[in-house]
C-alpha cells in the first residue's frame, strides 16, 4: 500500500511538472508542438499530430487516451481523478472547444468517438459511464450528466445520500443543439437531432427530432418505408 501511494504521488508530481512547464507556453511560440512531445511521457496514450492550446488543465493523465488529429482548445479541463479504473478516451479527430469540462469520479469510462465536435462550455460528467459516438455535434453550453442525487430521506442532507449511476449513450451522427441537458440513464439513438434547450430524461429512438422540457419526439428524419425496413433488419 505504501509503495502504491508513493508511486501515485510521484506520478502526480511528474504530471504537474510537465503540465506546468509546457501547459502555458503560448500557442504562437510552438506551444502545441512542444506539448505534443512532452505530454507523451505522462499520458496513457497520445496520438500524432495532436493540437493542444495553452491553458488546458489535465488531471490523472495516466488515465487519459488521446487519438490522432485531436484538437483541444484553451481553457478545457479534463479530470480523470478519483479511481485507478477511470478512463477518458478521445477518438481520432475529436475537437473539444474552449472551456469544456470533462470529468470522472470513480470507476468511470468516458469515450468520445472519432470525428465528434464538443462545443464551448460543454460539461460532461460521470460517475456513470458516458459513450458519445462518431460524427456527433454537441453545441455550446450543453450538459451530459451521468449521475442523479438520491433524496428519499428528507431528514438527511441530499449531498450525503449518494448518487445513482446508470450511464449515458449518445449514438453516432447525433446533433445536440445549444444548451441541451442529457440526464442519467438515457440513450439517444443514431442520427437524432435534439433541439436547443431540451432536457432529455428518457430514451430517444434513432433518427428522431426531439424538443422541449422534457424532450419529446416531434418527427422522424426518415420516411415510413425506410423505418419499416429498419424494423425488419433490427437496426
């Protein structure tokens, strides 16, 4: 146990040293290239090329995997602290815009698949697992929260009653508009469009357009014939 704690502290010290020295080098002074080289010593995996602007905060980089061609812009926070089983994985060509916040708590796997865009000020938080598919677009100020506070006991402060964690799945080719909130336990099917400001608290079938609080399906993106064909094929 003592050796594990020592190794963990040593790992954190190395992470702080590398990110402090390289993290704030301005983008215009070869910052992304230097970070790309230096960060290879502390991340679980980092591809090439990777573009990381200055002012990005990383915690527990040994639990973070970054694919090829990834863009991470200024002010992003990625935090995998809390458990050795935590994992944040960014697929190839993922782009994460300014001030997005991605965080685990314990035993959490957050996977953002290839060619997906995460807009400014988006919040993606465990502890439940979160899977965002390929070619998705998550617009600014959206929130994806894979947990829910327990509140059954009115005599106990809610902050001490723990949380449930069912996880969230957003399948390939989904577009979430500005300020969408996705709550724990939800699956958003492939090819869905979720209107700005919607609160998604239940599953949305594939190729649906959903709006409102709570979100409800107002139309399908595919014709009846294609829908029948999908049902027969089990897609």
